[in-house]
């Protein structure tokens, strides 16, 4: 029997209240509204390749529009990329024009590809993303960046195929953590990396996050360095390099194990790595609420953006469009949910047809991505 929205939200509230990262309510009060400091949220996405056309940046426009709807004015938008990427934004919205672009050298070639089940991918895209994010966190911890006029801010690493449907501010305000990941019931890939959080509650929390990510980068480097070793026993990790970032994260937070072990995942449990990090530094969130990944079976006749069970009233904060569902992000229903005006929806939907036509073939963009640089 499916639970009602009120029941689902009540279950989430119980989990939140029982979290060891929960800040006691007595500490959430402030002496006066004038002394209250709002910590901004930096929404950061990663992209490489060439973006010469307006159509290429459509997902970013919709995603960042949804961010602005729920988090303005205490937020900012950041794009991490390499030194070669060109971005043509003629005719882009004002929001995209305000996007701050930061460039970093990539540790791995972006040209190498490999096969994973169902598609061909750039094998190091996730590893390069992780390296740029680690560099950004380190710089943020050193006070080199600002967001909404503040040197201290929270960070939301977010993919361009995610639609924000609710505010993440209460999570940051009511929980103290350094890093947070969303977990799903998956036997081999328990982490939904479309949304990852860094707590800027203090200099200590973000410095700890920088150390956490440096461990991830070092672990991935070791996985890559030993992946070609002939002796299987000498390899740190085997299988597609595309998933090394995922596997490194799972290992570091203690979520790797035999097939099927992910069925015992419990949100908000303490992470037993006291030798590396305080036990409450890592917050584990249910992906179904904080980064709801759509299945390929979703279609235009069953649009997730009109589904009341995928709204804040049910405790959902973000919807993650994947594989065959990516083009649904560019439908009128989802663009309206992102906060775009009717005029903007009409204008962008016309442009979206160039990316996702014909309308009854939602995998057009995915098929196209196998023949050229994948952009989102």
C-alpha cells in the first residue's frame, strides 16, 4: 500500500529529528532579526566541451531558474569547467549571464571513452568533475570566493539535469555537517551524485569537507593508476573507470559491500570513520526525498512535473532526470515548475524541440551524445 504525501512527509520528519547532525531547537533562535546571518547557498555545476548555441545551455537555464525560484536572493550560480571550454550565450537569460565561470586544469583526458551498460561515455568525466570540485572547495575554505556578498557559504553540487522543487535552506539551517550525499536503494551504485552538499556552517566544517574531497581524489587516482595492472589482486578497483568516483565515495562513507547490501541503507546513520572524520561530519540523505531519480519508464503522458507526489508537500526537494527522461526537463510543465514565465516557457520549448525532436523519441539527446561530446 502506497503511503500518502502526509505520511511520507511525517516519516521524513521523524528521520530528520533522529539525525545525530540535528541542531537542537534551542540553538536555532536568534537574539534579533538584525543579528541573524543568512549563510548563502552556492549552486555549482560542472561542464566541459563547446557550447556554441543557445540550445546547448537550455538545461542550465531551467535548472538555475528553479534554483533562483526557491533560493533567491541568498544564492549564487557557479559553473566549473576546464581551460578550453567555450560558452556562447547570445540570447541567454539574465540568470545565465550572471553565472560565474571558474576554470581548472583537468587531471585526465576528456577524449577517452568506454562502454558501460547501454551507452558509451567519457570515462573520466566524473573523475574530472570530482577534481574540479575538490579544488573549488579548497579555495572556498581559504576564502577565495564569495557568494551573495559573503565569503562563507554552503555549497550544493548539482547536475544540470536536476530540477529543484523545494528549498534546501532548512536542511542547512537545522543540520550541522561537512558533506552530505543522497542514498538510493541500489545494489551496486547506492549514491545518487546528482546532488551533493557541503556545509559552510563554520570554517571548520568546510575545511573538513575539503579534506574529505582530497581523500576522494587521492583514492580515485590510486584506482586509475592500478586499473591497468595485469594481476587482478594488485588492482585497487576494476570495472569501468566512469564509476570510480562513485565507488570511492561509497568506500569512504562505508557504503560498499557485497551485492544487495544497499538494501539495509539507513538515512542519517553515523558514519564510523572517527579516525578520518568526526562521526557526524557526513550526512546521508534519502535520495527519494532530496534527489528523486526518475526511472526510464516515465513518459510525457506521465510527466513527473505534474505528479503531486514529487512536490515539497510530499517532502521532495529535487527531481533528477536521467537517461530517457532527460528531455522531460525541457517540457512546458517542468519549465513552469522551475518558475519560468509563460512567455519564457513558449520561447524555450521551441528551442528544446531542436534538442529533443521528434517528441515521441525521448532518447534522441542520449543517442546524440554518443556521437559527440556529452554536455549534460
